[in-house]
C-alpha cells in the first residue's frame, strides 16, 4: 500500500519527478515575472520608456540542456561617440536570479555584438535591453524551450 | 589560478574590428545546488570581466549566477594602436585572474 | 518512447539462444566450417550497423551544440587542450622530463589516438589512451601518477586525441587483441541493471528514435574526452559509460576498469572509419 508521499517506481523511471533532473534544488524558488520587473526597474530606473526594437537576440528555440545555452546579442547602432550602446542587460523571468548578465560597451567596440552562454532554469522568455548614449532604452526578447535529460547522470 | 583561453588575432589593421573570445575554467557555482547528502554547495562565481587595451578599458561584463559554467564571452574592439590587451576576471571574493596578450596594429 | 519498466521478457531475437535441436545443428555447422576458412570468418565479425549507416554522435545533438563543437574558437573543450599543451611542456619527475623531451611537439602524435585502445605486448594488457599516458608518466617520467578524471589527465588525453581530429577511427582487433574485443562485444550485448537493457538495444536497434525529447545516438566514442553540457565540464569516455550504466540502473564499473577498456575496443571497432572529433561537445 503506497503512502501519500511515496513516489511510484514507475513515475521515477518515467522521470516524472522533475526535481531529480533540474540543476536547482527543490527549495530554490524560480523567479516570477514580478521579480524580473523589480530587477529591471532597479537596473534601468523608472521613467524612461522601453521601446521594442534594435536589439536582436539569438537563442536556440529549443535548448537541449539548460546548463549552457549559447546567446548572441546584436544591437543596431552606429557605435560612434555620438550614438552608441552604453549597456546591454539580459533578464530572465524564470531563473532564481533575474539578472543574467550585463555588458558595458562603447564607441571603441566598433559594433554592438556580444556572445556568451547562459543558464536557463526552465522554458521561458529572455529579455535583453540596450541603454543608448542618449539615454533611450530598446528591448528585444526570445522564447526558449528547455528540455530535460532523458537519463539521470549521477557521475 | 584557473586556466584561461584567449582567442584573438596577433595582428590587425588600424580601424579593423577585432573579435576577441575568452573562456575561463570556473564552475560558476550558483549556490542553488545541493551535494549528494543534501548539503547546499555554496555560491562561487566570477562577477566581473574586463578588457583593457593600451591602458584603457574597452569592454566590461557583469556576471551573475545565470552565466554558464566556464564563462565564455565573445566581444569586439577597434584596432587603434599596437598595445597590450589585458584581461581580468574578478570573483565574488575579489580574487583576480589576469592574462595579457599583445595586439600588433599595422 | 518511455523507458521500459515492464516485467522482463525472454529476450529479443537478436540475443536469444536457439532451441536445443537447432543448437545441435548450429554446432555441427560450426564444426564443418572450422575445417575450412574459419579464420577468415572470425577476422570480420558481423557489423550491426552498416558502414554506410554510421553516424557520429554530433548528428544527434542540436545545431547549436554542433556549432559549438565545430568552431574551435568557441569550443569549451579547447580550454583543456590548451592546458594539455602547457602540461606537455612541463618537466616532471626526478629527471625533469616533459612529454616534449621524448615526443617533441604534440603533433608528432598525430594518428596515435585513432589506434587506441591497443594491446601492448610488452605490458601484456590492453591500454586505452588514458592508461598509456598514465603508464608513460609512471614509467618514463617517474612522476606522480595522474588519477582518472583528474584535470591533468583529461587535459593530456584531450591534447593527444585532438592531434588525430579528423582522422578515421582505426583500432586493431586481431591477434592478442581479439579476446578483449570479444569480451567488449559480449558486454555491449549483455542486458543489465534494473531496466534490463543492453547497450545494443538503444544504440544498435533504436538509434535515431526518441527517448523523451532526446534522439538516441549510435553510441560511438569518437569525440572523447567530451565537453558534456550536463557535466558542465570536460569528462572521459569512462565517465560517460558509467553514466550509461547508471541510466539503466546497473552497478557501474570503476573508471579505468579492464571491462570498460575492452568495451572501448569494441566501440572503436564499431566506429571504424568515423573521424575523431576530440574535443566533442555533447548535451
């Protein structure tokens, strides 16, 4: 007779118990869109409206492992002393920490183009915001599906 | 000191855009994982990466727990003059890893 | 396709023994053939995947992961290859000899990894690349041993195998290597663990099919040591094999075990002709 907290062997084999495969512990709270909004406000300040555009995010549609997902960001900007990207912010709506990474650019960058690899805790939307030298904010977003490993690896 | 790898051309023409790629061997431990007896593994991350070129900072990256292990970054800079490219990674404890390479600009 | 968890069946046709009367007939046939060109038959064991159907593991990962592998400027495994290059030139042991002291540049070992595992007659055992490096370090350099899965051994193995990147896998299974090949092949076809699965059932019979969201590969070992996204670091073939044993809930052999080296020889033969990809990037 199974007790109320027992997990059936079948469910375990089928990987229904998600906490066994996620890189996070069960106690790490996943972020919410509200906490991302708070992080964005802290980083970007209030008052300046964010316009969608000029920021291109390249992320795979389907990430086969959330531990490492390649990210490329390009911003449409001449990168001159008069008109350039000063900051590029990347925010997550589901990761335990909403701030993912930030890049400080400038006219010496030549172009606004960076790449890195990020962690994704779950299927979610990633938002990138560029702060221009004139103070304006531009944003882009991409949705990524994050899949779980088929077999457990405890090595 | 953690191992690092820097991929940058040794030479460039003045005005050319140079692609620089760096990677550092570091777990970028989030602090959200537990070991196999349930103890939390403490957070241990690189928090900042900078590149200075002939003494002037030309790129900076602020890293959080959401950057993948063995943090990798690709960025660009304009080849202005022959000079040293100095790369510094700083972790949350303030420890700095420093690497340097020379860029010859013709 | 869900992982099977139904009661054990009597075994699929490929691994089931024939019925007793048939067994006698097979034994007679074998005896007859043994008086003829049995050696010729034994030299070429039957292949479960036709050479034209061979597919590297990189064809079963996402395009982004493939891109990370192919572009050496962003391939994270190259961090270890570069570390290996530094270690290669680092003197060790009482006579301060480095790998370079005897071998010269790492490129001098181009082609070597393609032939491993191999049978060393002087040592009287089958060596994989890791074992060869460990043996060289202990015997030639008299330096402190490098443990399996240590950063140093991974770096040196990655460096040496990387020299053969692009070259076809080409292990020898004849002569004294043959018993090891047979043992490796037997292990590959043996059901094990709570899930009662043999390597063959996923990697020979079900490659290309889905296990949850993942597409099952043919299980070749041409890219090791690999940067595995799941590990968030570089790891050896034996680590990956141990993970597979855990996947079917079987007790894994320890890294470096002769059973795993024998299996490695079988895998090498199975992948004959596929190019070495070290360092590969896998999920």
